[in-house]
C-alpha cells in the first residue's frame, strides 16, 4: 500500500475522530515546520550583525529573535506532542469500532473459514496495535517535508545549487521506503495465521470452561508453552526483516549524507566564503536533522503500510448491513436433498436430508454422536453452507433473502450455549433487537425457562452481574447458564426454534417442566429438537433417526421403538 494512501487514510481517520484537535495540531505543526527556515534567516542576520558590531545594541534585534525562537519552539512541540497522542487514542478507538462493526456483519460460515480467520486476525491486530500510531508519524512527516522545503526556499536565495542538493536529499529515503514496503508486506502475509493461533491458545487459558478442563489435566503449562512458541515464531519472522530493512536505511542514509555534504560545499562557494555562510551552514544542518527525522517517520509509515493493507482487507469483508429483526411468522420449513462433506473427509457428514415441518409441529433429530445432527442444524440456521440441496422458509431459500433476514427466523440454542458474563438483563436482551422490552417480558421468559426463581435470589435481580470473575458477580452452574440461554430463546419469540440438547445440563424435574412448556406453546412455532433422552421424545410429532449422515428411520416414538431398528438399539435401555 502506497505511502500516500496510508497517509491520507491516517489523516482522514484522525479528522473523523477529533476534528478540532487535528486542526489545532496541524497549525502547531506548521509553526514548528517554519522554525528551521527562521533559524537560517535569524542566524545569518545575527552573524552579519556581529561582523561590524561595536555594541550589543548592534546585534540586539537578531539576538532577541533567536532567543524568542528557541523559547517558542520547546513549548509548542510539547503541546503538539500531547495533542497527537490524544488523537492516537481516538483513532485507535475508531479503528477498533470499525473492526467490530465489520465482524458483526459476517456470517458464521465466513468466520469459520481458515483463510478468512487469518485475515480477520491480521486486520484486528493492525487495528489494535499499529494503525493509530501512524497519525503522529504522518503529521511529523508532513512537518519535516515542510521544514525541508522551507530550508530549500531560504537557501535558494544564497545558493540555488545548495538548495537543489537539499531537495534531492529526500530521494534516497523515498526509494528505500518502497523497498521496505515490499519486505514488510510479505512478513505480514506470513504472521497472520500465527497471530490467529496465538489468540486461540491464549483464549483457552483465560476462558472458564476450557481452563478448568486444562487445569484438571495439568495441561495449562503445555498450552502456555504453545503460546510462547507461537509468539516466538512471530518474533523470529519479524526478525528476518530487520537486516534487509536496515541495509536499505543505511544506504539511504549514506546517500543523503553525501548530498547534504554537497549542499554545504555549494553553499560556501555560493556565498563566496562570506559571513552569510554561517547561517546557510546552520540551515543545511537543520535540513540534515529534518531529513533524518523524515526518514525515520517515513520508515514507520512504510512499515505501517502492510498492517494497513490487512485492515483495509478486513473492512472489505464487510457485508451490507440490514437491520436486525425477528421474523413475525413462518408456516413451513422445507429441507430438500441437503448434503455436506467437510474438508479433509471422504465420507459425507450429511447426505440427502429431506425434511418438512409445518407450524405447530415439533420434530426431533436423534442419533449417536457424529451421526450428522449438528451438521443438519448448522445447515438449517445458516452457520454452514451445504454443498448440495436447498433449504426454504415459506418457499424462500437463503439465497432469496439477506443473511440477517434468514437468521431472524430462528431462535437457536446450541450444545455449546453462550455464557455471557453480563447482567441478567443484558444477557437476556441479546436475544432480541427490540428496545422496548419491559421487565414483565423478561420475567415471563425466565419463568418459561424455569429460571425465574434463580434470578429472584440474586441481590440485584435482573441487574445482577453474572460471572464470578467480576466484582460482585454471581457464579453460575452449567444448568443455570443453560436456563438463561433458553430464556433468551423465549424472549426472542422467533417463529422457528432449534434446540440442540436444550436441557443437557439441567436436572430431571426442571427438564420435565421445560418440555411441558414447549408442548403447551408449540402451536406458536416450528420446533426442532435434538435430544439423547428417550422420555423427551414421547411427545414429538415426528422423529428422524440419523445414522452416518443419512435419515434411516422416521416416525413417532412408539412406532420407532416397536420397529426394532436403529432407534430401538439407541433408546431401548432408557425406554425400559
């Protein structure tokens, strides 16, 4: 990505985040940029005054100018620096908000893609650690360019050749920056997947459920070693860029020094070795400092080009936003010939699934682990793109409507239900886009999920913070978390419910109450249940037995149990 694109993006984002601060910082940068030129003029005037001076009054004016300039420069630079870092914070906040907004539009199918996941991690890492810091470098670069141009114009009045040497001294840094961009870009291509792996491993250490299991296995040290190893690989890959980058910077620095030495020689000759040369020499030295600073800032911006590309690529994944909403009704769900084979597998996980469910009916999917039930569920809700077949709601397929509209038909409770450590109210409201949900509706949803008595015991009721890691937070059991997840589904009131082991962590008595409520209210919706418990299947309108990716039996509970087939093999012991 070109320096111009990176620079303009940085300034534009800074302006969006804090226009007044950016405007003030720009004014201060212009003032600081004028300092080297003013120093040349005042120094030349001061030296010339010294030549024929007989009293202090003869040099008082240029001397006072130099003193005021020196006194002015420090405070202005300090103020400008403070403003810059405030803008950095705001730009970083804006970049992270853009990443979050982009991720919110992506379907699960894209988030699960390994290539997309690496791109997402690289772009997210850039937003968190790199991009905000480009702004001060861009502003400093502009200041340095203006400083060099100011010195160029000032020296041109003394020696045009010296001025040309100063201007040309910018070229080596520009050439080196292009080479460094290529090196940095290749490095970022390589580390994206490593950053993703590092984040994943780190999450296993800090997320409650996996960390408990890892601790019980004594495996936290192994995961920690994997994190360290991955970070080490990232560091090593970055280290491979240092030598070639340094070589280009050294060559650019050497060429710049030779050009500025030529500027000094041309200046001294151009003023015929007169006293004005002192001011000119001071100007060349100021230009040398500005070019050095410019090279450093340019290098930082160039190195930021690769992360910027990843950030832009991530934002480019953003889908068209559609208002989140819950569909009002669905009369039928039809699955026709759906098949899917996961990458790396020869055998299909799901093959030729045909299913029709009308409103008011509850259908169960049963089978041993790995039979294909979860693949079927994920295909229906849109978390997976099946390779064959179609899925339609009231005659409209997923391709006929935006993704957000499709998922708006579903209330889904998965086996790995979310444990959102928010307040009870916030956790429940995740299930609905409505802004007008009253406490009565929240309590009704909790009652339907057999969770109201639990919440009433909390000191803060609906406003109780969940999660023992937070100050005053309530720790919950797996069953309590599952009840809250089910309450979210009730509050959402979507026309199609998919419940994958909805009571797996709940005691038998509460489970009976929950399934009685599902049967009582089934006329309001289409319901799909995945269950391994025989008694929960007795009231199902139809049961599909899935085995090795195929539906091999269909019927009601008593029919299947008496048929002596696969259903009988799985549930005979429980039924007995």
